[in-house]
């Protein structure tokens, strides 16, 4: 597929499609799996098809004017080709099955990609099958008794759930004289995460920086020595060091839980709701990149502490579905 084919086209059949889209009403929602039948397929000539018809008319007039039998035979052969073409064009779509539609989550401001899985139940291949909404088109060929994926792109400007726009499957097989399409309107949604803050500050390392609570000390991991302070328990005194240096020092231990991130919505003062969600989304991505455990704290909801793809998705989904 060339770069020109991937761009939205504004040719004759595209104008016809948009006219029918505006005044023909929205098609009923399709329950998957869904089989395409002939009654659901529309067909119009392409620009090349209109030009081909004009050429046939000129050839016919010239052949009749000069009474040239060979020219008449050639014109009739081309006309027969033109008359058979729409049958093969419609046949290329008829009987296809749309099995499922799914979309991976994206961040606001990106393009959502709805993946349409189609199946060819017949024993003949289905070449030149396209899918598109208003954005770029994707192309694939479906082998006999095979499946293929087609992408339908749509902009995702805001967080939340994005419904799949009304789309179309179309073909110009076999020679591009006719354009046949069917509407694609299944119930499919894409989860849109909040946009990532561009210049977000560093991660709030340590629970005291993430939530405003003092860092807790523990006894799970030795971290070093410090000068003795009144009130230190005797079991914490490094007696071997005291015996060697005659200086009272105390062993210190750190609790690994203090390294967990507590990403608290309520602690982000001075920011709007969307700005807070955007910063939290960025911090979640940064924490996963550094393989750090983190806890997301939202009003009435706490997730974690944990890390990994599942926890990342749960946290980002909570941000995406957060009330406006």
C-alpha cells in the first residue's frame, strides 16, 4: 500500500458514501459474529469506472461511424468486461464474516486502533479488502478458509471510553471499475487513558514524599550505623563496634516498604482534576519503567501496592474512568 492510499480520499465514491451516511440514517448495531450478505452491500462506479464508460462510448461512436467490425468487436468485449466486473466486486465482499473487534488501550491524544478480524468461509481468496472510518485505510487479503485483521483508526482526544466510529469494509476488486462497501457498526469500545504529563516532576520516592506521612523504620534490612541517641534500645547498639572503637553507635534498619510509591490524588495540590490525572498517569508509567512497586490512592479507592502489566492497567483504567 502506497502512502497516497493510506490518506483519506475525497473522490467520487467517497462523496457518495458521505451523502448516504448523512441522509441514509445510521445502520443498526451488528452483533458479532456477523455475516455480510448482498443486501447489505452498496456499489457505485469509481472515477476510473466512469472514465472507462466514456472510453467505451467514444469507441462505439467511432466504430459505428467508420463501420469497423473489429472496433465494434473490441468495444463489445470491453463492455462485457465492464458488465461482469460489478458481479465480482460484490462477490468479493458477500459471505465474509466479521468475527470480532477489539482495541488496545491508548493515551489521550493518540490514535485508537480498532482491529477488525474477518473470516473468509469460501474456497476462493478475497483480495483487496479494505477497512476505514474517516482516517487512513488498511488493506489485507483473506485466504480461502482463512482470517485476517483490518485496522480502523480513530482519534482519541479525551480520556474515558471511545466508541468505535461507523466504519466500512470495501473493495474495488478485480480491476477498480466499481467500488463496493458495507457499513461496519459493531458494539466496540477502546479505553483511553489520561494524557501523559509532558514535564512531570520526578517520582515521589519514599512513602513520606508520596503521602505526607513520616517514613517508617523497620528491621528487615540493615542500612548502616549512626551515633547513639538517648532512648535507643540496647539490642540495636552495635556492641562489637563499641568494643573496638569505644564509641556508642546504633545499628539502623530500613523497611523495604518505605521505597514503595504512594501516588495520592489528594496530595497534588494546586492542580486541576485533569492535570492530577495526567501527572499520576505519567508517574505510573515511570514507576513501571523502573520496576518499582506503587500504590494508587484515589478518593474512595486504593490500588496496590503492586507492579506489573495487570496492576498498571488497573491503575490507568481507574484514572480513565475517574469522574470528571
